[in-house]
């Protein structure tokens, strides 16, 4: 049985960043990355953004092996013996470790019907499949108007496809943006050629000849050449649960990103961590957190002993509009809107208990650090203090 100083389970951006973090402090320690995916670690955001704007796919690869790590693909860890420090895979292989990291990410949420007819968009293989479909097919249905759904609908429309977007709510970003802004975005998407069907529930997706039919609870139905869903993920905590690690909306980690077993760390989409700036635990499914947290976990596995106190940001591209955001964005919060040009450029502040909990920078760039400083302002915070704070 081969022994490694570090074993990382999962082959995403957190895993690659952990290798980088380890290498900053330990240039010689042996590292094994075990991934269930057929592809080596890659950047995930381009899958719904720049790859649809002719960026070469070669640009997404992270070259984890170039950081002197072994990468094992197409294998899943099925059992961990924490006492003996052994990880076993579905291929019958076993590896001993000194430190282990769980970067298992999330499992796709799926709809309870027509699974074979729906592309649940998440991986580079999904991109290749959808891109190939788009080369020779015209009409696409997209289920879900959240982060992935809104970006994929825009990407397909920008590539000349006829797109209809279905959502259970009132439209684009309805759980994040104020109502009037969602209405603006619905109209904006419509002008760009995307039909938005709101406040409906998809009840079935079935194959009819060469087409796919989406049926709704309203009784209406639509036919498409392809159907894509972006309905979120669930943290993949199966291994952690089998180890009796603390799990609640992800794997709980301490300020050093250790689980309840100090030899086992966790990072990325699957990790639930405490952020002192917000004063609460959170789990973040975005690239910035994946890379920053993965790197911090890697450094701590190599002995850094550094607290992870970073508040990550995220961003999105919606045709010619875009944003960066930091903290907690929830349309149910008290909102302070500071527009330079309404719905074209401005800053939204999300308040809770007289403190700023989140900041949306709408077509305002390179101000994330200022946004974090605003979130750090002591209570009470009011509208007058925020107008013109970030420009």
C-alpha cells in the first residue's frame, strides 16, 4: 500500500488550490488527488461564461500535475478508515495518508422525471455535450433562472439559439434582486431573444420523436431540441457522514479548516465555515471561495496554522451586464439602492439588524475590498451613510 503525506479527495478547483497551498510550504511532500471525474482539475466559471465567447478550452486546465502532485481520475473513494488513515477507492485501490482533505463538492440536484432527457449543467463534459448540440440544433429550454440557468440562457442566445427560460419564481434573480430589477432583467432578456416563462413548475420532460417536450403545471407545453437545467447542487457529505464528522449544510470546519477529525480537512462547496465579518457560519458555492479556501486548507495541512477569515466574492455575466458581489445577498433583506444609472450601473446594499450583510456591485468593478469594508462597518448603519460610499 502506497503512503502519501497528503491525500485530497475531489478533483475540482479546491483540490488544485490545496496542492498549491501545500507546495508553498512543503515542496517535496507526496500528494495524491483522487477525482471521480474523467478530466483533470479545471476552472469552472468559463463553462457558462468565456467558453461561449470563443475562449479556447485549453485555457481552463489548471495543471495540477505540474505542481508535483499525482492525479488519479475516474475513481471514487468509497471508504475511509480514519484510525488507520487509509482511503479505499471503487477500483479496489487503497492509499495511506498523513493528512486528508475532503473537496468533494456537490451532487447535482435533479428533477423527479425525464432524467435522461435533461442536461444538468455542471462539468466540462456537460459543456462539450451542450456545445456540440448547439452546433446543429436551434431551440433550447432552460429550467431555472438562478446563477447557472441565467448564464446558460444568455450564452445560448448569444450564439444564435432560440431559448426559453422556465422558473418557479418571477424571473431572473428573483431571490436576490429587488422586484423591479427582476422585471427589468426579464425585459432585458426578452430583448436579447430569450423568452421567460415565470411562476411555473415543470412537471415533465419527455422525448417525442426527435424533440423534447416540457410540460408545465399550467397545462402548457413546449418543444425543444435540447433541455438544460440549472437547479443547484447538494453538498456531497457522504464520506464525512460515514466518518461521523459533524455535518449540517456541508461539512463543519473550524477556523483552520479542520473537520471534527483534526487530520481531516475540508474546503470548497462542501465546507461549512464560520466567517467573523458576518458573524455566522456559511457555505459558499463559488470559485473564489473554492480557490482561497482550498489554498488555505493546503497551507494548514502543511503546518501553516493560519485562520481562514476570508469573505469570498462571486460574479456573473448576463449578456452585456455583469456584477461582482460579496457577502449575503437575499431579496428579503432591507435594501439600499445607490444607482448611478438605474439598472445599468450602481451598488445595492443588503441590510440585516442595521448592518450591511451583502453588497452587489452592478457593472461596478474592482471595488470588492471596499465592499468588504462596508460589511465590516459597525451597527447601526443607515441609508444616508451608504449613498455614495462606493462609486
